[in-house]
C-alpha cells in the first residue's frame, strides 16, 4: 500500500503537488490518501465532492481525514456528513477571504505599503511595517532616469546608458545588489517614469481577483485605486514628474538621435503603426545631408517605404496645426462637437457597465443554482449523472462569463484612459492660445495638443489631436472629430 500525506491549504485544486498526486493515481501508484482534516484536501465543496464521491471510488482510492473521522473504506456517520463539512469549509474560505480583503483595504487606506518588494529607489523600514524610506544609491538612479527623459533622451537611450554602465536592474538590485541577472528594458524604464511612488505617494488596489476561487485578475478602474499622498520621502518633485508625463502621453518611445526633432516620437507609420525614425541622408548635387523621415522596418514587416524631408514636413505641419488652432478659437461649433463626443463616450461606457452588471448578476445566479443543485443531489432529488451534467454546463457558462467580464472591464479601462488623456475644453483653449503665441514651439505644449501623426506611402498625413476638431472638408484637408487628414502633402519628397 502506498500512502501520501497532504498538508496543503487552499481553495484551488490546481496545485503542483495535488496534480502530481492525481498523476500517481492515474499510474496506479497510490491507493490511499490521508489528510489532517477535510479542508486540507480542498475548500471548494463542489470539486471536493467530485473527488470523494466519484474520482476516488472509481480509481479504488481510500481517503482518510484524521481529525474529521472520515474514512471512505468503512461505513460511519462521519462519512455521511462529509458533504456538509465540505460546504462549511468552502464558506469558511469565502468568509476568510472577505475578512482578509477588508483588512488589506484598511491598511492600504492608512498608507501602509503591502508589497513584498518596495519600488526601486526605496527600502522597507524594518522597524515600521509597510513604511518606505529612501535608498540613497537607487534613488539617485531613479532621479537620473527622470532627468534624462525630461531633457529629451528616449527610454531606449536611457536603458542603453544604464546597461553600458552596468547599473543593476531593480530585480537584480533587490535580490543580490552585486550581480546583474538581467538587463534594463524599455518596460522597466517606463514603469519607473510613471510611478507616483517617487512623488512620495503610495498607489495600491490596481488589480483584483475575480473571486476567491479564481486565479484570474481584473484591472481596477483608476477611480477605485487607493492613493495615499505624502506617505514617505519623495525622490523627485511634481514639476519634473508632470513634465515627464506630458512626454509619455505623446508616446515618445523611439530611439533618440543627436538631433531632438520637434515631431520625433509623434510620427507613426500608417501601415504598421511603428514609430517613424529621422535619419540623415545625402541629397542634391552637393551631397548635403538632410534629415529624412522613414520607416526602418518596412521591408521586414512587409510594409510600404516612407521617405520625406523632415524640415519641409515640420514647416507644413506646424502651419496646419496653427490653422486648426485658430479655427478652434474662432468657431463655436468646436464646443458642440466636443460635447457630442463626450455624450457618445458616456453612452458607450454606460452600455458596457450595464453588460458587466448583467454578467455579475448571472454569475451570482449560477452560484446559487449550483448550491441548490448540490443539496438536491444530497437529498436524491436529482441523480448523480444529472448533477454532473448540469454542473459541467454551469461551470462552462460561468468561465465564459468571467472571460467576457474581464474583456468588458478592459474595454472600460481603455475608454476611460483615453478620456483622461483627452484634455477638457477649458484647458484646450489655454494650451491653444499659448501655442499660437509662441515664437519657438515648445515640445511639451505640442505633445499636449497632438496624440500622434500618421504618414502613409502616398504622403497622406493624419494628425490626431487630443481634442475634437470641426468636421470640414476643403481642397486638400479633411477634418473629422479629433483627426485631420492632409491629402498627399506636396514638396516634401
């Protein structure tokens, strides 16, 4: 007789050692399982019942729960009340999950950092649980990253410098502080640049589990994040942080050349949506080198080539932007278009929220039906086969609804994120006026006006603004909502 003793607590049966045990049962290596009590087998009463009443007997496996007096090899009253013990264990797990979540939320609201690894640039206070304090070495690296980005260096430029100087990545620094086990990447740099922790604030509750029985998580809408300000010493000031966020909103993630071109980072290939590069190439009889816009990866991605003189492009696009900005200030119809867009967006969000609420209601109905059906099985109102069939149907539907709920929440988060990036009407007027009064265009202001500029192989230009413009069409320009289409820009070849 082979015996395996399990001492694992959990609501899920997708556990490494449990799966190994099931494999051993399939291979006829195990014919008896012993646990301290029934809860150690599992706290999901439906799956626990499946193993006790179906799987173990079918595979000739004896199950013993020592403290509960359960032994499937012999007849006893303890075995008869096993289903009720399984339900109580499940309810206990659910109750504990709720209580733990409440405690965690209260700690988060009090500004206590609950993560096991602090943000890069900080250490955990050994004397005060959940308190962050500045780590002088890594804090200087964080400050340097922010200053480099604010001064025109792109994230790739920054990571190349850090890797060249063998600066430890956050993961390597927290683990060893001596040996680099990984290289800096763009995701890590941008995550640091977006982290409000460096202002002295703690931001938590950004993701939530679907339920205490599921491993799947959903992103929490920003309005439900728990943000506690001034919980620890800041590394950078608000002015620097805001300047960096303005550049990030402009999606300036391209490689930087030694020239900081005004539209660098805003230009996208219409065909593949990659950030367009500005490179110097010879032109004319004198072979002078001029900057040209091109899509570096068009051949590899099967896209069309793009080639356009940057300086001529910049002059024409700036003039176009000035025309649109003047129209915005002079024409009252802009405000009506803006209001119409806000109304449409609200209707879409309301519909998604309604669908999400219906899904949550249906999931609760399924859970209630499965509970009732389980008790009906215990009372022999329905057969074991009928219970298994309906249970599988309900489980499949529940999983489908959970996936749909995750997708809907993602859509809601995307729309809300886009609306947060879109500037309100009052602020737009201030920025537009400031832009029109400038003799030398400020890149930060430009990034507040423009979301992106797409260019296609035929020199069509699509300027996407961060505000809604007027619907008009003239000989070479079409304006629809927040996008301006310039047809076949001339003289930039």
